[in-house]
């Protein structure tokens, strides 16, 4: 396997639990890519009904794993409110996504919104709803829990180990070449986040991801305020982690300005002045609606690069024509980690195809690239 983010860690756990001999290759440290920069909101809010069903299954799978693996999930629910009449239609569209499920949202008024979090000062509330099934977690801690459980079941986790080439003989995968040597394999699962396209290119499969950076401000811990995840007017999203830190953002993506055109790296260290400016802006906006958080100190500012397929749906399953190489890449990796672990394990161990994954197969992006761009792989 490639990738020790939360999806790869879940896969390693589920596969080792099913009796597979698992070797996991991670070029850096566990959870050091998109995982550590995730808002980590567990939810099913998507328009596509098939995708929503998969996400709901994953929330239930988290409930099955939470206590046995000590994942520490905060099941506090989620609320969204609109401040003006012009914003109400968007809120209603969000609420409608859950209406046909067993978990419809509940409309609430300003008084109930404040009663749920007495320290909240939402301002004008034109409409609001509450979703009881949502939760959030510490994505790096959960990744480490999955990996510990996988190791206990015999998995080997290779850190600072980068896959540099795939070897095949007579049409079958025989192993991978890494910066730490050669490893024989008969199956490979790629859950490498934004690095997934470069690894799949070694097989000749051309997968493109959308450029999707996202910023989060993380405060130092403060006293307990709320367990709920909030979406407020003005693209403001925030929550309080189990350790007391406030985490939030005021923009789903960087504004389309000239200064942001150069954000193309997969890791970025903010200059101190820029870090402080963005962090103060976000935490100040949160404090206006959550006054109990006033005065919290910025701990860090993260810029994450989300592994976003072009159609924003997961890409999961064996590659067309290369049945011994599987892929699992998705924007909502934190939400989907347990259910992808369950279904991919089923497919790898039995050779079957899980019906729930049919809409998300890599075949929809099928393409080939020239042999000279295949990362030094050998095809004998």
C-alpha cells in the first residue's frame, strides 16, 4: 500500500484485520499530507444521492469503530444558519440533501440556536437547521489509531519510504522499488492523496486532480465551549476540538487574486507576518459569533492541498486493465476512511466488486500515458 494518511491507515487496518499481509509505504510521516490539514467534519451533505449513501454508511462504520479503537470522535452535531433572506435558499438546498435519508435535519430558530450553545451570538438569523448525526475528530490521532491497530494485526509500516517504480512480469505486478530497497508484492493499493496521480502514472493510468488548497486557523486550547460544528454566514466554518483548540476558516478556497496564483506547492510555510495576519482575521471572525473564544492565541495556520478528483467524487477500485493495482483517492477522506477500508478490503480479498462503489470507479477517467512517462516501471 502507498500512503499513511487517514484513508491509507484505515485500509491497512481493515486489510490486516481480514488476514492480509500488509506493507504500507509512506514517504514522510503518518497523516502529514492532506490529513493533518483537514477540517475533519464527518458528514453526509452532498447532492449526489449515491455519494450521500456511501457517506452515511461511513458515519455508521465510524460508530462501530469509535469505542473499540478509542478514536475519540466528538458526536456533537452540526448547525448552519443564514443571516439574510438572500442566503435562505442556499441553506434550504443544504437541508434538502438530507431530507430523503433516515436522518433529516431539524429546523431551529434563533432562540434554539443560542440555547444549544449559550455563548453563541449569531446576529440576525433568517433560518437555521441542526443535523444531529454529524461529528468531528482529530484526523492525525485517528490515523495513528488505525496504524497502531494495523501493526497489532501484523502490518508493516515503512516511514520515509517513497515508491519510485513498479515492476511487472507477464502482465502481473511483482513488486515495487523504493528509496529503501525492493519489496515483492502481488497487489498494490494507492491511497497517496495528491501524490496519487504520479504513482498511478507508473502503470500508464492518467488521473488528474483539481488544484484545491484550503486554509485553516488553529488556536491554542481554551476551556470547553461547544461540541457542535458551525457554518455561519460569510463562509465562516468553525468548531472546537476535543483538546479545546478552535479550528476554522473563512474561505473554502483562496480568493482568485494575483498573489494567490503562485500557490502551487504541496506544502507551504507562511512567513510570520502573513501567518499572523490570516490567523488573526479568521479567529477574530469566529470570536464575533462565539465571544467565549475571544483572546485565544493562534497556534498554527495550515494550508492543505485536498486530493480533489475533477468531478469531486471519489475514485476507488482496481485500475482498468491493471487489476492488481487499486486506487482510493477522494476529497472527503476523513469522512470516507472507514467505509473505503471496508469495501476495498472486500474487493482485494475476494476479487468481487462492491455495488456501493460502482459510481466511483476509475474507469470514468480511463486513459493512458506514454511509456516514457511511467516512472521507470518495467513491464515484462
